[in-house]
């Protein structure tokens, strides 16, 4: 039976490092306050003159292709996860296709926020298993810095998020018991407004959507009920990881590396403790990059691979929770 394997992984983050001390000059906060609540020490913010969601993704793609020993022309389809596209429409998938110089191949956009990369991976996995494609590019990328409220009013979310892109090359394989073993996707829209950006939404009356009527721009900023997100995340993270393990008849101790979505170091540490996993089996890089939403898992996956923490035949578990609420997991035999 055909399965799909990640044969190349890459990432790109902007050069501009923004420390907690840098943010303390813009709002009433401190390095100690941010680290205690999130574990974040710094993040990357783009240079609008250099970076777009599409070209960051292209840079991550070229790294992934090089590691996979493939050419751009080998890509047959693109699945692109982002909630911060360069345009309201069209989606970023076609912009990346243009950046890569590809013509005619399909590009699908996924809008599942923090769970977006695993959703995208799952879609690509199904396309490959059905035989429709043999080589698919999966992207998670975000530019969030340009939408943050970098004042004391917005510090609850402004200190959390960063920019970056990650890419994975998924290819068909006939090797039994290897590659993406299973993916598990969930959502609960009852909590949609606990973590969301309301505008620019299309459901407002025509008059309210006119530029001259938009006096209060707060609806264009991230709204997050941090307590609700934390409470649900720690439960759903654990549930969806166990779902993946049970589906493949393996135990927690069989995991070689867990890469959770980098939402908050406190959540990751709580999850690690509940699963009783040692430090060397859980990968975190939120300290350096903040929460890069759909990009966080592929960036972490790329860095973990580069650091030698992922090797052939390792059992790697990916898990995410975020806006929607959505949550997801993937179990991969490398």
C-alpha cells in the first residue's frame, strides 16, 4: 500500500530579532513578565521591504528541496496553511507557485490557524495515498507582526506572536510501516470567538465595511481569552496524542520525539509532565521564535531534524491546538 513520507523539511525566519526588552520600550511589560507567562525570550518580525508570506515560504521550500535532493519541477501540488495571507484573496498557494516559477499545478489553501500545518499534512497524505500525486509541497507560514497592537492595550497577544515559514516535501513510498502512519483532525466551533480576529469579515452590513466608517480598528486585532485557550488546550492536546498512539497500537514511551505546536511553553511543559516524557523527547523552540501559528510545527520539525534529533525509523508525533477551536495530531515513522 502506498504511503507518504517526508523526504525534505526546511524553514525560514526573518533576520530581525525582537527581544522582550525591545517590546518593553513600546508597552508596559518586562522580560520577566513575558518569560514567566509564555516562556518566550525573543521572536522574529519581518522587514516589509524584504519579506512576504509567499517569498518566506519559497525560501523554506528551497531548503526542503535541497535536503530531499529534488528540483522545483518535481513538485506536483501545493497545500498551503496560513491565516495571514499576503492578500485577502487569492490565497498564498498561487503566490508561492509564482515565486517558485511553477506553472499549471494545483494549489490549495488551508485556514486552520495553529492546527493548519497538520491539517495540510493530512490533506496531502490523502492525495498521495489515493495515487493522485507523488510529490506534494506542504507549507505553514505566517506574518503576524504587522497586525499586532504593539501597545500596553495589546500586550496580552503582542508579546506572543512572531513571523516565519516552514516547508515539508511529502512523497509517495511503497515501504510498509513507514511515513505518515495516521492523522487525526478535530474542531469545536462553539469556542470560535475565544480566539479570533473578527475583521475584515464579510458578514457585516455594507455601510460598516466602508473605509470611512471604520473608526474603531480593534476588531482587526487578535482577541484571545487566554484562560479558556489554556484550559482546553491541555485537555485536547493530550487526547489527540493518545488518539494517534491508540490508532497505531503504540505507547507513549515509544515516541522518539514529540513536537507540539509552539503556543506557550507552559502548555508544552504541562503536556510533557502529563505524558511523563523526558526533556530529550519533547522539542520546543518557542523561546526563540514565539508562536508562529501554522509555521510553528514545520519550523520546529526542520530545526529538530537539522540538530540530529530526528533519525531514520524514529517515531515522531506532531500535535496542535488553536483557533476554531481546532486540534490535530499526526504520527510519523521517519
